[in-house]
C-alpha cells in the first residue's frame, strides 16, 4: 500500500510522492513518485528508482521534495555513465521549476 505524502504543483508539472513499505539501510522511507506534465502522466517510479528520504528531513518536507525533483530530472536526462541523453518530456523545466520554488 502506498500512502500519499505530498503533491506539489510546479508550473506545468504535478509531482506526487508516496510512502512505500521499503526502507534503506538507515531506516529511511522509500518514496515512490509520479510526474504529470500538462495534466498527462510522463514519468513514474518503477520500484528500482525510488527516492529515499533523509534522516534529517521529514518525508513530506520541502527538502525531500527538492531532492526528489533533482534526482528525477537528472535520471531522466542522463544515462548510467552520466552522459546527457534526450528526454521524452521536459525534465529540465521540472528541475528549473523546483529550483525556483525550493531554493534557499
């Protein structure tokens, strides 16, 4: 079962975060996610790409959302060798929206 942690609207994007029953070695929650662009689903975690929370921040905190956005956008635009790849959706715009909203 997945419990919704938080949904954030960022311009053309909606990011939803969900708690899973998985934890990492620190005991931090595995967080599943979905991204919608212009109301259409464009990306979702598949289980192997969960975002894990931080022991320093609540799972639904701004810091966790900002970290999730950075990870999702990077993974969508880079391959396993960290080479830039084309993305089927505008992950760079999601990253920009997240930076504007959650920057210190």
